[in-house]
């Protein structure tokens, strides 16, 4: 009891026990530290206190010297006291590590409490005193520190997070020998740090474990299995170069445990995008997780030093560089990311360090409402030529958006990107290096909408992205914009939806495309919008239907006001001429202003018809032909681009050969096909333009389109075309150039026609259903309604066991897989409900039955739906504890053994056992040895359910017996009360009577 441990004269409670340990040289002596400042050396044999040490300040920790003759205490005032065991009156030495020494011998100013101290000795030098806390109170805002005192030197090591605990690693496990410390393990709130005590400056060890997943919050992640075998070594080699200096040269000192048997032979990579704009590549092969490479995307942008300098064009208040979408081609190592500030960055992998003088940049004006206008004089304003390639990529910026002013005529922000790209030379280390930066700009005071879908193709040299406003395609080799259209304009004249009209806005500008009668007339005034709709209907009626595939004469595609090729409708012609004359007489000044604006705004994103001999003239109907008053709908019902997929397939029903194309999926369940006409490879690819045209193919599904893929006739997955990786920063020799020409697409339209029997299957997955469509006939051969009451969050077409299947994760928590191409259900299990948006944002499937998501901000949860992986999982798991040989005990020496100076052991079983102390109370716990080992645990765990059932039954029976006992106890209590009452009455009756009166 505590009153036996302290002085008999002291009547106050010493407080809680904060330390208990035995003397390193004598296990029979126990050192007990109380919080109030009292330390007692208790003799277990004599059961009394040998010495008592008292101090005015509270104690937080105590540590022994290995010889057992001294110990050190840390106190709440920031001091350390060293005590000799046989001198309990006063400390041998008092140290204030961080206190300011005052003159005149006064005590130093008090400091913060020292929460823990360790006292470690060495054979060759001064002992180490390691402590946490104890800083001066005037160090406001200073980070938590660990202090290492060695001789006369004192090193203060700042930590990123609060210190939870620390432990010193020593050469020997025996406390009665020289400790020879070599490292300190520091457990922080969000990290684990190891400090090397053997090197000057105390560097830290490089941590091989992924404790920095949440260094910045994870905003998106992608999972790739069965990657090229040379990819992980390449990422590791460039990642090793970017590691910061100052690490210890030694290996990680903690080496316990064994790895499991790795049965999986394919490499796996996880890519995480973070809120600060960084991207991390992780080696996730088997059950490991090792960071390979880190890419900082924010370094390409100018950062504001304070809030006053911050641009007012930001569309997010925090984390403007956060990563939203990652598109990666493992074979070509091309990387493309989309950020929250409506920016896209394309990266190319290189092992050489380069310095980019001018960062290639494009600014895209992606509109939703479009006012294409025509000069009231009846002359169509010629479009600007297609932006060409130049030596300076920055010269392309004005061509991609003609207006370069930061505000429109009414003072609204216009043509301004959300982020500012650096204009100074950028040194790029080996790894991923910037190829092109693309930014969406403000339009008439409205910020750009965030990007919802992204795709990159290395074989075509194209990147495409879309949002709720439309779609844009960029040739990153020539640094030009190929396509810039609103979502509604993708349909041309085949829009299957009924859209409510909304009056156009005054300052809207065209986003690109070919000008027709309706698009030229609709921007003049709101007063004649209805007339324009009539004229547009009359004009478009005369054009051919794309789906019918008929040829439209070239003169029929010209403006009716040009005099030739007008539609054969005299009434509409007369109405149009009358209307134009009316506009001429009433608004000559306004017409000149409109003509000037069009000359500045309009531009043509595809080549003129005479330069496209291989394309039908009917493709011109893909150009802009709709006014904003006809096609505008509210933001809440905008049709966003939700899926993009490059492929080489049949684009129309009548096709007999494969063509490179882009399949576009929207949130309204529509799939549209865009044909890509690529120039030959090699130098011609950089000189000739890429021609983009519609195919007229439109497919419909229920719910937003999530994923698209293609299968061959055998049901095997057809991967998108890709270019093998090569080093671009090293000049190619002639042979390499010839090889590169052969491996790139030669032509869009192959000369040798293929048989129609060589068809394909298109697999399309939406939020509600999946369809398999035969190509080129475009017939739906299989259909599966995935869910009716919920919706699909993520769907992927993956390879598993030499076959292909569709894997889906629904919002109701079900994981479902379907065979391909038959779409037969293979698996439907309830796994995890959608409890937060983090799961929906990060859940992804990959090949070989693997999937992952972020279960918390700091944890990646991997799962498998593959039976083969489940069977091998136990072998893959490692062993935490492994048997090792016990190190040899320190030699006591001849004189220590002769005079009893060595360590004295104590048989505590003999001291505290039943023979010496008697039987223990039944209320004390008793140790019952078990079979031990993992096998014993597994065997015991197999009968847990039965034991729990029997325990529950016994508990119920005990409860019934306790209930009966309670009733009997109540009856006895009542009987005792009545007996006491009668006894009291009897006592009152005979209290005053004499003995002879009875």
C-alpha cells in the first residue's frame, strides 16, 4: 500500500504511480515513482523501503543507469535530476536542458514539462540523455522537439507532428550492460521517424513504409494491374533521384519478421492524386505498398505569396491545384491529369533532365450557349485558318481564343484562365516532364466548368476532355485545338431530345465550327429569333440526313444568301430576303459592329472542303448549325461528357474497314462516334493536320455512360492503340526513325478493305444497364439491366482468368460481375454501402480480380473477387514474429563474481508463489498456459462460435438463478423486518416490569 512506501511522517497521498522498474543489477530492488515527486526504492525480499527520494516538482518519467547506481528523473518544470541510489537527501546533479542560465547563481526560468527521458551509456564515451519536451515557454509556435544530449553537445530535432512516444534502440537487450544506442524510434501522431545516433547531425533513416499516403488529402486514385515489367524499375530509378538529401546512409534498422511467399508474378501500380496537386506512384505488387515516384503538378503555375496577390479568377477557395482525373497509358508512359481549376496537363516520361524555356500552353474557350451570326449585308464572314504549328508554342494561345482581353465590354472577366502559368524557364528533373498545359478560360463573367472526363492516346497524339459545356480535342504534338464544340452541337441535326429554348446572351461568342444560315443570323437580335428558327428549319430540311449516308452537293452547303445552291423553297427565300432588307435599313450601324465582332471571334477548327478529298461533304453538318435560342437548356439539365474512349473500329453501319475514332458518352445515356483522319507517321505527322469529322452514329442507354470497351470476335479485349515508349530527349538515328514510322498509324482509311465478317463488339456500361453491340451492324445482341433501385458508381471492363468480364460497384453496396459478351451474371455480393463520397470517388477495379478504394483519409483498402487470389492469400501474408537466438549475456568478470558486484537474479515465482505467499485470492487473475503458436490460435478460433453459444446459454441460466435468489432474498428481508418489529414491541411491553412481575 502507498502508506507503507512513503515516509511515516508524511500524511498526504503521493499521487498516481508514473514509473515502476527494477534495478538493472538487482532484480530484488524495485524503483517506484509517484507523481508528487517521491521516489521509493523497495526491497522485494524484506518488503520494505530501502531509500526514499523527494523533490518539489512533479515527476513524469524515470530511467536507470546500466550499473544500477544512478537514475534520472524528468520533472514538470523542465529539469532533470540525477540521483545516487545511496544518497537520497539531494540530487547528485540538476540539469535544465533548455533553460536560460541566470546570473548571480539564481535558478533558471521554468520550462515546459519533460514528458519522457532515457539514459543510455556507451563504452567509449559520454552517455546519451534523450528527452521529449522541456522547451522554454517563450518559444511560441515552435514545433515539437526531441532533444539528444551527448557530453557537452545538445541537439534539438524538430518534428512535424506531436510526439506520442519514443524508444531507443541499443546493441544489447540486457539492461545491466553498456547500452551502445544506435537509433531512436519516434512515434508521432501521423508518422514514424527513426533517428541515426551514430552519424553527426543525427540524420533520419529513409522510411520504407507508406506512412505519407495522406501527406496531402487523396482526391482520386487509379489502380493498374499487369503493367509492363520494366515500368516499376523505371519509376523507381527516377524516384530515387528526387529523394531529399540528409538521410542516413545506413539501412532501415528494424528487421524483424518475414515476408510471405509472393505467388503473383504480375506488377501492380497505384496512382494517387492529392489536394496539393501532387501525384504519387506506388508499387502495389502482391501485398506490398511502396512509393516509387512523386510528381508535383503545381510547380508549373505561379503561386500567390499572400491573399492580396491571389487572383480573383480562382473557382475554388482552397486547393486550386487538386487532382480530379488521371488518365495514364502504361505502355507509352504518357500521363494526363485534369485539375479542379479546369486545367489539363500532359506529361511525357523521360530519363533525361531538361530545361524548358517556354512552357507550351493552350487556352480553350469552351462555351455552352453559342451565338453564331452572319453579316446583315448577306456576306458570310470567312473563318480564321486552322491554328498551325510554330516554333513558339505560346503563339498558339491567341489563335485558340482570339480575344485576349481580361474583361468583356461590359466589365465581366473574359478569356482569363483560373491559374497563371510560369513565364520563366522551368528545370524538369528525370521523370514526368510537361508536354502541354491546357486551360479553360472565363467566358463573359462565368467561370469554366470543371472537367468531367479525360482521355489521352499516344498512338494518335491526341488528348480529349469534356465537361457540362461541351468537348474539346487537342493535338498535343502540333499544339493545336482540333475540336471545340458544345455537347448539343455533337448531335448536328440528329438531336433526339426536346430542349427548352432560352433567349441568347448578348456577349456570347462562337466556340468554333462552320457557320451556316441559322448560326449566322441568330446573334443579331432577340427580336427576330423566331424568324431565324423558321429559316433554319427550312435550310436544314434541304440537307441530307447523315444516317442515310447520301452525298450532299458541295454547292448545297453554302449559305443561301450567297446566291447559289439555295434551298428550293421560294417562300422561305423571300422571307429571308425581306428580313435582311429590313435589318439593313433599320440597323446598319449595328450590323457593322456585329460583322467586326464576328471577324474577331469566329474561327474554323477543321480544314475547308477542298482540302479534304477523302471525306464526304455531308460531314459539314457536324459543324455549328444551332443557335443558342434553340439549343440552350438550364445548367441543372446540361448534358455533360461522362466517358471518352479512343479506339480503332467500325464507325458506320456500311463500313468495311477499321478507322481510328473517338467514342463519346454523355450523362443522358447517349454514345456518339467521331472519326479521326490522321496523317502518316514520322515527320508528316507534325506537318499535316488531323481532320475530325462526325460519323452520324448515335446509341442510347439508360443512365449516364460510365465505361466503353471493345472485344474481337473471340471475346478478347481490344486495348486502345498506343505508341511504345521511347526517349524523346535523345536524338534518334536513322534506323530508329524508320522503326518509329512503322509502329505509328500510317493512314486513317486503310487501302485494303477488310471483310465484314471481321466484326467487333462494343461494350457500353451506364449507371443503369449494360449493352453489347455488334459492329458494324450496330445491333444490340446482349442487354443487362444492372440495377433498378440504385445506380452504378463504377464500372470497368477487366481481364480475369484468361477471359473478360464487366465489374460494377453499385451505390447500394453490391459488387456485381457479368460475363462478356453474353452479360450473364457471375457474381452479386453485398460488400459495402456508399457511406461517404470518398468511396465513390476512389473506388476502381483492375485486371485479375483486384479492386481498391480509400476506406478512410489515411487507409487504402484493397479487395479481391478472384478465387485464385483468395486461396493464396494466407501464403502471401507475412509473419510478424520470428524466433531468433538469444544474445549472449554480458560476462560478469572474475572480480565481480568473487566480490558479488555483478547482477543478482531473483526467482519471482519463488518469492510470490504459493509456497512463500500462500494461495492467491480467487478474485485475482490466474495465468493458464495454452498450446501457443499460430496453430494453437487457429485451433482455438475454430470453436469460438460454439463456446460463445454455450457461454450465452450458461449466462441465461445464471440470470434465472440470480432472479430466483433475488426473490428469496427479498422474502428473507421482509421476514427479518417483521421479526425486528415484533421484537421491538416485546421489548417495550416488558421494559418497565420487574422480575417478579413476570
